[in-house]
């Protein structure tokens, strides 16, 4: 399965908006496919963006998942990608330049885009 950075962003935003742990039912607005959600949640946990658990059946298929919350790194990443304007400009630039890239490059690109927008608004 291919990593979907829009889905990662949606999950992070949803978790941040919640008052406590959030499950697959609450994340269905991001993606209705629990296998896809579980894959991304586990990747995000492995990358240190959030805390989570995925319950699987005997065949390894996901039954349910729960995200406990964001980590410090998760909040930092979300802060870099939160703005729709920044997100869309950064995605477009990444797509034209390299196609797919790492989370750290996405974060750096979003930070650069945000810095450019701020400088422009300041007239610099």
C-alpha cells in the first residue's frame, strides 16, 4: 500500500480536534477503509507522530484501531502542514519537483512555503 500524505494530514487534524482517544469510526471521515487507516496509523506511530493501537484478527486483518493522541513530533509536523494554503502549495511544488518524498522533506517544504507567505505579507 502506498503512503497517502493527505490521509496522514486528515488523521492528525482529527486527532488534534478530539478531546480524548479517537477510533476508526471517528476517522471514517478521513477514510472508510479500515485496512488503509490501520496501515497509516501504524506508520505514523512508527514515525513517532502519534500513539495508537490496532487490534487484528487471526489473519492479521484490522478489526479496530484507537489513536491515543499526538506526540510532540506529531504536533510539530501538524503545525507545519495545517494551513490549507501552505499544504496545497507545498504539495504542488513537491509533485512537480520529485513526486513522492519523505515526511521530513514535506515538513521542510511546508515550512519554507509558510515562511515565504509570511515574508510576502510583511512586504519583504
